[in-house]
């Protein structure tokens, strides 16, 4: 996948560009359906499949501190979009100036002249341009004179038993509630956080007999506090594990941590990057009377995780 980090990097229009545009936070199965429509249409007209996204997330510019946490950080979003088969990704630096671009200018100057758009694939509620003045009707009004096709994709539902349409907002709600199974259905994969292993409080292995890899979150969405069955990716290998998200109430130090005990794993990975996939929430955080009780409970959590992960 070719990536343009700025519109100025596009020196000439792409061949019969078929494009979809969005934040694509989460790259959930609704987004994946859009990408599929784009690649199919591009193949049909001998064109180039494209996606346009924005960095930072527009709400971080427009609402500054009042913005939601990210389901996928930029690095992961790129990986997932590439996996979908899109040939060209255009990542536009989102600024107040770009937000002020009129919808008509965006169509004519950016999409048609700069990118060479011949078709655009959008969802039913797509809007764009200054004050969100552009919508599907607006696109259709420009299509004949600018020689492009507007394709409106249908909403995607997670399952017939779950009537809500798939959205990044709904996925955030599910992750915050600890409902990782339903989030997985909407994402088309397990919810993942990733980060560098940092020094913890040096008590997992010594005090409890269960060494942990500790990671810090930055801008991404954090699941509800509790104990989870997880898989951990490290150096292209995958391991099973148990993650604790919360404040370790037994120790009364009120410090928020994400600690992952990787099963059947003894390597020193401090300073290295890992990816943690959340399969199922096992239980709430509980305050125990002593370390021995906590250690016994962790043994039960490990057993539960092995069963959940079918080991």
C-alpha cells in the first residue's frame, strides 16, 4: 500500500481513483465493507483503490480536550487498512484550515483534480466540508459535471441478534463496559492495545509468583477495570495470558496499571513492544485480605483463562 502523508505529495491524479473517506477509528467491519466496495469497483473500472483518512482525529482539533479515546492508534490503523487490500492511503493532516474548506472546493479541487476520483464509496450518513455542508445529495449534484459516480453502501450489523449498526461510538461503549465478545463481533477481530513493556512495581514475580509485563497507554481506549483472558503477540509469536487492568486494591497504593502475566513464558522483554488482544473479561478487581489469598485467586484466573482460550 502506498501512503501519502500530505496532499502535496500527489504529483499527478491517480488512475481512475475509487475512494472512500473517513476517520476509520477501529477499522471495524463496517469500514472493511466500504474498503471491499472500493476494491471491487476499482477492479471493475481498471482503477486505483484509495482511502482518505485524517491525522490527528478531527475531533482532537475541533473539540480539543473534549474528544474520545482512540480505538486504534495511527500505526495499527495503517496496518489494518493495508490488510483490507486498499492500494493507496491518503492521510491528510487535519487542521482548522482544512476544516474550513467548503464542500464544493473539496470535491473539485481535492477529490477530482488532485486525486483523480472516478467513484466515491460512502455510508448513508456521510457528511463533509465546512460546517458539514456536504452530504450524499451534495455529492450527487456534482457527480454529472465532474464525471464521477457516487456509491452508497448499506449499513452493516454485527449479527441478526444485535440490531445496532456498527459504529466506532458503539465499540467504545462496549470496550468501556468490558464486553469484549460483542466488541470483537463489531471489529472483526479482538480488541487490541499495544505498547512497550515498562518497569512495574516489582512484585508480580517476587510476591505473587506470577511475573507480569506492564504497559502504559497513551491515547488509546482502555477496557473496563478487571481481569481478562488475553493473547499476547511478541516477535511474531502469540502467547496466552491474563491481564489485570486497574488499581490493585489489595496493595492499597491506588496506582492505575495494566499488567499482563504471559502463560508459559520466561523471557525478559523489558523495553520491547507487545500487543495484547482481549478475549473475555473474567471478573472484577477484588480486594483480598492478604497476598496469599490474591495468589490463590490468580491461579484460578489462569485456569479460567486457559479454558477460555481453549488450551
